[in-house]
C-alpha cells in the first residue's frame, strides 16, 4: 500500500483546518471595505479560535450525551466534507 493517498488526505485536512479561519476573516474584511469600514485584522479568526479553545466547557446536569459529542461530530463531518472538496 502506498502512503501517497494517506499523505494527501492528511495534507488536505491540515489545509482545511489552517486556512478556513483566514478565509472567513478575509470575507469579513472585504464586506467591511465595501461598506466603507476597515474590518477586522486578517489574523482575527485565529485569535477567536484560540480564545474559544481556552474556554471552560460547562454542561447542564440535564444535558444528554448528544450535547457532549455534537461538537466533535460536527468537526469530524466538516473535516470529511472539506477533504472531499479539495481532492
């Protein structure tokens, strides 16, 4: 078995995870420029992501296991969808 497809898959996933915040911030910056404003800094998406990762997770006593696995499942689905789009 060749490692080439596996390597391409890993590179695609890393590109999707690393470039997505930049593109979102770039879109916000372009929209702001069209409206006559300056817009956010180009690294703002990465700063927001770092801030979100440092937050404490708080669950209600009445929440089910679905509330706990939903963020991981949605991230996994986005990675798979992004991987299929780039190839």
